[in-house]
């Protein structure tokens, strides 16, 4: 009887970690409290961000014997994706009413060249920006549409390590914004500006002792230099905790610090939370992942 129970437990454990999927959908919400200094007055505003994005993998992704969050990367799974972000910031205080809105839609793709260690990726995105402000004796309105893009070519010298070189111009990738938060994404945009920027990126997923880890770093060289470093520790294949920080050489730039965690309740369903802080802004976010 004990042998049968042991066998059943092993089978259930195997079923819990072995899962194949070809589509992934992510949804999330982030709230940010801003402290604004206008003419010497400290005014608070509230920002809300909603996102939804999806990826379709050209081949099924197997999640066995790997952190569930890194399954696609470790499988070298080529994919195409579509993302949407809506971010709004509103201020109503001391006779001032102001609001701004970003609507971002984008497509992207990652391709691991078969039978080789080479990688290419690209994204194309459209940003619609509107802003308005009203105060006694003052009216302000602005709107702008921007199309941005990014391209990358990379190489994987060993399994789990990607080194990539790219170019980007006015790129605000909604897939990236949903992953690292809007404050960090806008930080890149302010630092890089309207010039074409060169990017260097590295990602390394490896096992240290009994746990998998993920290390990521990216640098953009444009009008200014912006960078971001991040690391995740996988307590087990279903649970991760991570930290990141980002900064740039732009005037009055402040370091952006983030912590995050994600838990897969099944191989197909996960939830995550994150907190981001910088001088004058604090954000809390929640997200969900669904695979099928």
C-alpha cells in the first residue's frame, strides 16, 4: 500500500510540473501616487494603468524541469505578440485640474533561428498621448501620436544565456511596460529621447545550488544613457521573488527601485504583485497569467 501511495504521489508531482502550452495571455493593473511640484506647490495626483497582452508560440512550450515563468525562454520558443496599455494620470487640487492619457498598442516577435544559437526580435508600437490642464486664467491642451520601433539580434553562447545588440527609436513597447512598470518604461523614453538609440541586453537563467535564478540587464545609448538591472530567485518552479533598479544620466533622474513576486497556482494560471518606488512616485501592481 505504501508503495502505491508513493507511486501516486510521484505521478501527481510529475503532472503538476509537466505542461505544454502554445498561447499566453497577461492582464494587469497598476496604481501610482505622484507628488508634483508646480510653482513651489506640492500637489498629489493619481495614475492608473491597465494592460492586456498575448503571445502565440510557433511550437508548443514544455514546462517540465524548469521554472514555469522561464519555460518559453529555456525552450527557445519563437513567438509573435500583441499588447495594449492604457495609462491615465489625474490631478485635481488647489483649483488646478489636469489629466494626461497614454494609449499604446504594439506588436512584436521573437525568433530563435532553428539549428543555431542565433536570435532576432523586433517590435512596432503606436503611442497616442493627450493632456489638458485648467486653472484660473490658464488653459492648456496637447496631443501627440508617435510610432516607434525596436530591432535586436542576439546570440546564445550557452543554454540559458542571451546576449543581444539592438536599435530603438521612440519605442514604448506595451509588452515591456506591462512587465517592468510604466515608470521605468517612461524613464527609458525620457533618457533616450527622439534619437535612434543603441541597446545592449543580456539575460541569463541558470541553476545555483537547488534554485534557478534569472539575471537581466539592458542599457540604452541615446540622447542620454539609461540602464536597468534585475534578478529573480525561484524558490521552486512555481514561485519567484525579484528585485530591479533603473536609472539614467538625464538631468534630475532618480533611481527607480522595484520588487516583485509571482506564483503559479497551476501550470496554466499565475498571479503576481509588484511595488515600484522613485522620488515623487510610488506604484502598486497586480497581474495574472493564463496559458493554454
